[in-house]
C-alpha cells in the first residue's frame, strides 16, 4: 500500500489499522493468519447494529401492540416503506400469470392475483394501503428478508462514514462487488426456483414471432445480449454504490485539505483566515449532503435488487 502522504485517496482506502488523531494508528490483529482491516471491523459493527436494533423492534412488534417511541418508530417506518413502496409493488405476485387451464387459481393465490392485477374482486382498500395486508400474507413478502438486509446493511455501512476516524466500507469496490455477487446469486436462486433451471435461462429471451430461419440467428444473438446485460446490471450495482460513497468522502477530504494548503502558502497571513471558515462551512454542507446520500444509495441498492428479482421471477 502507498504511504499515507503519497496516497491522495488515503481517507477512503482500507488499511490494517485505524488512523487516529496526532498521526497515531490503532493496529488490528491477525486472527488465524487472516489480517483484520478497518472495513472488516466496520462491516461487523454495521451487522451487529442492524441485529441489535431489529431484534429490539421485532420484540415490540411481536407483542401485538403498536410500536412506541421515536427511535423504534423511525426504524419501523423505514422497514414498512421498503415493504410497501418497493418490494410489494415492484414484485407483485409472480403466480398471477400462471392460471390453470380451468381459469381457477389455487386458493392461497386467488386473492393476491386479484389484488395485483386489479381484477374485479380486488379490494380497493388494500390496493391503496399495503399496510392493511399482514406481513407474510402478500406473495412478495418472501423476498423481504433479503431486500431488508441489503437496505439496512448498506445504510449502516454508509452512516458509519459520518463518524470521525471511521469510514464507509461501501466506499471500497471489493465490498460493493461482494454485495453485487450476493445479489446476483440471489436473483439466480429465486429465478430458478420460480421457473426452473431451463425455464429461467430460456426466459432471458422474450417471446418473439420471427419468420423462418431468422429465428436461428436472432434468438441466440438476443440470448447472448441479455446474458451480458444481466451481468452488466449487477456490475453497475457495485460500481454505482462504490463511486457515490467514495466521491462524497473524497470531496470532504479535499475541502478540508484546503486549510492545510492555505496554512503553508506564502500568503498564509491573509489567506488562512479566509480559507479556514469557508472550508469548514463547505465540509458541513457536504457532510449533510452525504447523510442524505447514505439513505439514498441504500434505497437505490435495495430498489435495484428488488427490480432484478422481479425481472427474474416474472415472464417478459
């Protein structure tokens, strides 16, 4: 690794230590030959925070009484938002396209098909308020654990970057790349489970009416394009999150660096008093924007993961 004074992006890189004030380092140990790094520790902190918060929230929800307290209401609101505004409307009911020949659905799916497709038996009260549908009774709820995990894990990793001397693990391409690989595997799993192995891979090509021998040329070509597109979409999932988080922290570091540059300049006597307050105010403004971006990027990651799952389990 490059030395800190030679590395422009030192602030957002991973190291086997925490960089503390006065140029001191908190070295991290090796465990069974594996060197712990700062982002490894922060990911464990993010996972532990999510576990503790939602374990407490689950206990309160399980009692059957309304959740009380601003702290718990805040996390419940985020969870319900992802459920009602992202997962349920995006995924809908993957079974409502597969009616048997007699036109009758299995009883456990009948109400859901009307709800999703807006049939004559649809309940308008439910159509406008997903919260009226108990958790687990909507067919899309089976995908909630994964999407909730993505959203809150990414959110907590992002928010840790707001604390001095910590950092955002999601500002590292290897971390976001691992998240994208897990999402890709999940999409393959759900798509294969819904359609079967052959049905999933055949489903990459939408139904087309291609005349004559043209189909022997067009279908393999479109299948290859769709396969490459499937891989690229998940690659972009990693790059998008990494680039946005890294860019924000880099901008903050550069704005604060103006103070040091001004202090060492030949015009420091008049330049330093002007640059210092402007840099601090700029850092505060960018910091507030970064707080918004932490939530926004977690939402975008969860939404895209949900969209990819919906694409995999539904017919074109």
